[in-house]
């Protein structure tokens, strides 16, 4: 029997993760695969452009859930995804990352009973097998909504694919059976390596009148950094000092733009280049050619490590410690003095990183192979 597999993606950071999996599954006779877009991010700049640039197949279904509070959005996702499970009757559901779509679709699947039983690893069962790609990451900060999403998703998933050894360690410490865990590398890096050549041909530097190595690149969107005007003012104040040394390019996340207006701060256009969120290829070119990257993103800490570009992480913690121990990431935290100290440190000596194990462009292939083995012959 072939296995019906639903792959779920919903928000910007999901798209570079789902892309290589969809490519690796395309034409695979073992699985009948469908892609479900939850519509958590719906505007072209955060969604459509990624499908176009990364050649992600058109979603088979779009749940159009849109924006709402955590509870309302999660509830809507649960309702809408349960209907998909009823209609599609999948034996497996694969989710990526740590957004609300990840946890909601995992939860709906883990409690769903299919019309017909099937056999998985020699045992007859009636619930879909839950698969989590990018499992095991922990910031140990429950104020971060993604941390709750990660812990819940891992807890109810049976196949856990992790990106780095810390992920394995975290799951072991939580008492997760080693049989459920598989260290395969990083699908986001599969996408980066596949797209790099095309990205380097982007003319974004000319369009923004930038010179290679002579600008810093900033992204900021974590609620803990942007929702409180005093916190945001503190961070932007420190960054403005850095901008006096090296101009800052700032593609603004839609959640951040109105918050900056709330701070009443003027970002001086002689040292700040602000713009809407960028497409993947333009953004990758900027990341690869920046003097340094300043960010509170999760994925960007990983991308800069592979690109060998210094990264100052504007957060109190990171769920991706391998980017610090092996990569080019420095935890700059969120206070003026810590950010400026981290900048001085990186300016004095660029962190010399190396690429973590299995961040080699083949993570999605390893995942599909492990899934083929787990589900057995057709
Ligand atoms: N990204 C992009 N354009 C931008 C900002 C980010 O293409 O203007 C990409 C970035 O290269 C990475 C992903 O979006 O692949 C990260 O998403 P985000 O920072 O929103 O989420 P997080 O990783 O923090 O969950």
C-alpha cells in the first residue's frame, strides 16, 4: 500500500524548509504526497514569492486561516485541519518548524482516527503517524510562543528529525525514546545551498545602491523585541550607534513596521535603508554580502553560519546553540550595552565559524530515506 502523506506549511520560515522535502518527495512512488498551505502568512511578500522562487509546487489546499490571536488562530487551524484529515484520510502528516500551524496540525492529527487501520512498524493503528522536521530545538524560554509550539509538537510526534546534536540531547533529557529521533541535518540549508548561485546573480545591491561588505543587514520581528515600545526603542537606539559606523539595511516585517511608528523614532535615511520584506533570493544575496547581520530570527542564525557571515543575535537566548559553538553567531542580547559590546567584539575579530555536521544540502534526502524505511515496502 502506498502511504498518503500530508505536508504542512503556513508561514515564511516554513517555506524554505518544506521546499527541499517537496522536491525529494516528487515522483517518489512510496508516498502519495499533498501540500497543505494553512494561510498563516498570506501576503505575496511573505508567501507567494517563496513558492515562485523556490519552485515549491502549488499547494493542493489553502486553509486561508489568516492572522488572529494565538488561541483564535490555533483553534481555527485545528478546526480546518481536522476537516482536511476527514477528507484526505492520510496515514502520515509532516510538519516543519515551530509556528502555530506546526503545533495545531500536529495536534489535530495526533488525535484523529482514520476510517481504516494500517500497519506501521509492524503494529496496526488508526491514527496518522506524526512527523516533525526541525525537532528538539529549545530556547528554554516559555515566554517565546515558538518554544511552546516546539515542545508540544515534539511530544506528540513519532518521527523526530533533528538538525543538530543539541536537539538530540534535549529530546533525550525529556525522556524521548531514541528510536523516535533521527539526526539528519538542516533542510533550510538544503534550500540555501540549492539557491545560492541563483541568488548571487540578484541585482539587489545595485537597486539599493549598496557595496558588497559595506553594510549591515537587520531583521526584527519577535514579539518580545517589537511589541513593547520601550524595548524596541532600546534596541533601535543601540543599532543606530552601529549604523553610524556601517549603514543598516532593514527589510521590515509587517508586524514590526507599525511598532516602529509607535516608538516615535526617526531612522535617519543617511544611515538606514528601510524596505518591505524581501524575496528569498534578494535576501540571500544581502545576507551573503553583508559585513554583518543583526537579527532576532531563528533561521537567519543558521543561514549566516553557513555563509560565514558574522551574526549578532538580538535575543536573550537561542534555541540554535550550534550556531554559536560552531558557527558565526554571537548572542548580543537586547540591552544597549550588550549589543554595542557584541558589535565591538565582532568588529575586533570576526567569528571564524565552520559548517555544522550534515548541513550539507542532503537533509531532505535523508528524511525521505528514513521515512521509506519506517513505512516499509509498498
Ligand atoms: N527572509 C527573506 N526575506 C526577508 C527576511 C527573511 O527571505 O526579508 C528569509 C530568511 O532568509 C529565512 C527565513 O526568511 O530563510 C526566516 O524567516 P523568519 O526570520 O521570518 O522566521 P524565523 O526563522 O525567525 O522563524
